[in-house]
C-alpha cells in the first residue's frame, strides 16, 4: 500500500499494528495471575487492580495486545474458537477476559447491560436494576447454560473496565458529630455495585483510566481494602536506563512495522540520528503519542515522495501535529532535546 491513502485510512492502519514491550508483558503477568486466582477459588471474594495513565500512554492498546497475545491462544487451545479465525475477531468475541469501555456518565444499568451484552445475554429493554443484577450474577457464575456448562465453569475470569473516568462523580456529605463542618466523598452507585460484585466473588477487576479517575476508587473504604496492585504505565523517563531502552526498542520496531504494513517501500531506521531521544522529548515519553507522530511523519513522507521517514519528516510531524495538539512546546528535531528540570530527562 505504497500509494497515497487518506489520513483516516492511515490512522486505522496504525491502530491495527501490534508492538509488544515490557510493560505489556508486566500487564500480562498480573492479569494472568488474576485469572488463575479466579480458577483457584471461584467462590471467594475478589479484588481489583488499577492502571492509570494520561491519555496517549498506550494503555488501551496494551490491553488489546495482551488479550490477542495471551488470551486468544488460550481460548483456541480450549476449543472455544477455531485457529483459523482472525485473532482480532476472537479477542472481540471471547469473554474469558472481557474488555468493556464505559460509556459517558455510566450508571449501574448501563454497566450491567454492557457486561451482559458482552457475555451474549439477551437484555430486556428498560429492565429494572434488580433483574439486571440477578441476570448478570447468573451469567458470571456460569448458571445460565446448564446443558452446555453442567459444571458451571466461570465464563469470565477477569473484567477490564476502561475509561472509568466516565463514572458519575461521588457525592459529598457532612460527617456527623464533628465540631466543624467536615465533608467526605462517598462512592457512587456504580462503585457500590462493583464492590458487591467482588464481595460476592463474581470476578476480579482491572480498572483503566486517566489518573484523575482514581478518585472514584478511593472514596469507599471497603472498596479500597480490596485493592491488590497498581500497574505502572506512567510516562517513560529518559533518565531511567530501562525506560530509555524500552522506548528506543519500540522506535526500532515501529520503523519496521510501517514498512511491514505496506505504508512505505523501505524500512525506516528510527534508531539513527538520535531519533529515539528526540521522539521521546516530542511525545513526553508517551508511547501512544510517539506513534501518532510517526503516523504523521508517514503522511509527510508520502507528500514528499520519500520511501522512508527520517528526521525531516519527523520534524514536520512535530510542527503539524505535536505542537498544535500540545504534545510538546518546542520541536526537538529542529532545536535538539532541551534538558528539563522536572527529573524526567
């Protein structure tokens, strides 16, 4: 696909790219551990993990890679899907690890409905919350299909809830018995529902969202005590050898993937000319934003009739996307990397 295509097509092709890195492997270790815990003690209460990071970190993409790389082979081996089916389609249809993105202003009804639909349930329009809860619990316990599932094996071993910032804000209430007016945040009906799902032993949960979303999980003491782990997806620091190596390796793979997906005739060497350090500075250490800048650079390579991308195309990408969309405030490909005073360089 070396002929020029639209920006929309280009963005879509980039979304189909799958590049593994150590943070995805770490995510997989913790998620697979949560799945094993579901099988070890299916009826015991469950806990939750969190993965919070700013937009552009690549966290949702990491979840997709984890499911396709680790979960899909598992469900194929169990005979749940044929090996001939595309991995992306199996990932979308399997429910061993459900990846559910919350709608804006999510409530209990929309949450239960979204999860039930992913489980393949028929949901009655305008069903009351009690009905939805009973139906969801029955599905999560494996009770809904006694003929094909006589042992009532749990169909879902991990629930990943994405964009949890879409939960409604918790209420503020005055604490009784205080001499001064002191207030505390209270949980939402959705966090209460999730808490009781875990108490009832339904399924462990991984919450994914922006850092500000953590408030939704910190206002309920009972919910906080069920917290098991925080998965690191913070911006990469160039001052960390491990982070710098991760980012550099990712750049090298990205240059290969651009060619492999037929976007440019040649492999782009994104390890030359200090490109990883400059791309790190332009993206704030966020893999997702770095990928978008490379995507923009491919577009400029098309415009100039180039067979690969290099410093010139990346500099233009920062001019046309990085700075206008607030990825960065200067162009490291034109000015060099300016050392920062915040400890991230």
